[in-house]
């Protein structure tokens, strides 16, 4: 009995592994086709000042307009895109669209923020390529922000710092995304030219609830250190009025979240009752 169970388990394991491998290959192929078919599009989510709810800028977030499955978020395909390296081509496509579709959103001010896969930093000329894209699309470097994650900084810190320095000198400032989910401290982060810190939404989730003390203390510490380092702070994932109040009370002014607006196509924000 033990033997047959073992055998059964082996077979099951083997089959599911095969299925998983197949799915990855299928997805990779589908991603390649989707890129060429133009199915990747940017959605834009406002980043706001919480006191008067005015829009400071928009983060461009990738969506896959799948002909059969509908609109897919990055959670469904980004891991495979990263793993396969396809994210490089997909991102360049996205950055171009973020600039062209996003331009009308920032015509009167504000910025468009794009997410940079860690992979791009293996190219010492990443900044040159990005600036070239801005020239081609006529998008002002001062209106573009880039978002990088802690993991990116750990890769080849000196190379990453050089690229960020050159971008900043050209007018493109950088933000640290999902802060608090990795292992780096703000003092480490300070070695990089970063203008903004985005506090991960896992810390925002507890706010306005009973056990908010720990997250509040962390956010408070990030705020005061950021202030002394001349960096601005954005709270990610603000969904409730209670969270907005709690953040304002401890002096956090900027945020992004469903409370203020979900990611939408650029046209949505340009409608007469939109915000741009
Ligand atoms: P991120 O850069 O941290 O983006 C914020 C994510 O939080 C987005 O998820 C956004 O839809 C979600 N979000 C915003 N406000 C709320 C809220 O109030 N509640 C909840 N539950 N979620 C909220 P999304 O669009 O699924 O993107 C996931 C991640 O995929 C992004 O996290 C970013 O790391 C990555 N990503 C998105 N677009 C691109 C891209 O064009 N290129 C690359 N390389 N990565 C991208
Ligand atoms: Mg981001
Ligand atoms: Mg984030
Ligand atoms: Mg995130």
C-alpha cells in the first residue's frame, strides 16, 4: 500500500510538473505573439496629494488585453516574462506607449512613472536608450519618473548608481518601489540617487484597524528618515478613508490607491469629469 501510494504520488508529481513546464512554454509563446500583436497596453493610476486629493502624476501599469481571456494584470504573466527575458522587449514597448499615451495626461503638469525591470540594469547604456526614447517621442525627461525595487539595487550597486545618476542629471528622477518588502535599510538606499520612496501596501493595510501600531511606527520612521534625506514618501494601496486619515495624521501627504483611483486607460482620465 505504501508502495502504491508512493507510485501514485510520483506519477501525479511528474504530470503536474510536466503541465507546469508546458504552461510556461505556452505562455512564453503567447507573450511573444501578444507583443507583436500590440496586446500590451499601459493603464494609468493617479498618485495624489491626500489633503486636497489633487493629482501629482500617474503610474503606468502594464495590462495584457487578451483577445479571449480579457484584461490581464501583471500577476498573470510578469513572472514568466521576467524569467524568459521577454520583459525587456515588453518593457520597451510599454515605455514607448507610456510616453505617447501618457503625454496628454501631463500636458498641464505632473509626471508619468514607469516600472523598470531589474534586467535593464545589466546594460550600462540603459539610460542612453531611455533618453533616446524620450527624444523620439518628444516626452520631456522632467515629466518621467522611474520606479525600481530594492532587489535591483542589490544586483550591481555601482552600475545601478551610475545609471541612476546619469538619468537624474538628464532630468529623470527615480523612486524606490515597494519599500519595506526587501531587506535594505534606508541608510543603504541613501547611497543611490533616489528622490522618492513608495511604502509597500502591506504596511498600509493595517492602518485604521486595531493592530495598526506596528505599521504606524514603521511608516513614521520611514517618514522622518526620508525627510532628513530629502526624499518624498508615497503610501501605496490606500483603499479606505480611515487609512487616509491615519496617514495624514502622521504627516504622510502622498498616496496611490483605489480610494483615489484605480488604474485606467489614459482616455478615462482625459474625460471631462476626469482629473488630468
Ligand atoms: P507596483 O509597481 O508596486 O504597482 C502598484 C500595484 O498596486 C499595481 O498592481 C496596482 O494596481 C496595485 N494597487 C494600487 N492601488 C491599490 C489598492 O488600493 N489596493 C490594491 N489591492 N492594489 C492596489 P498591478 O498593476 O497588478 O502591478 C503589479 C506589479 O507589476 C507592479 O507593482 C510592478 O512591480 C509590476 N509592473 C506593472 N507594470 C509594469 C511594467 O510596465 N513593467 C514592469 N517591468 N513591471 C511592471
Ligand atoms: Mg511601481
Ligand atoms: Mg509598488
Ligand atoms: Mg507592488
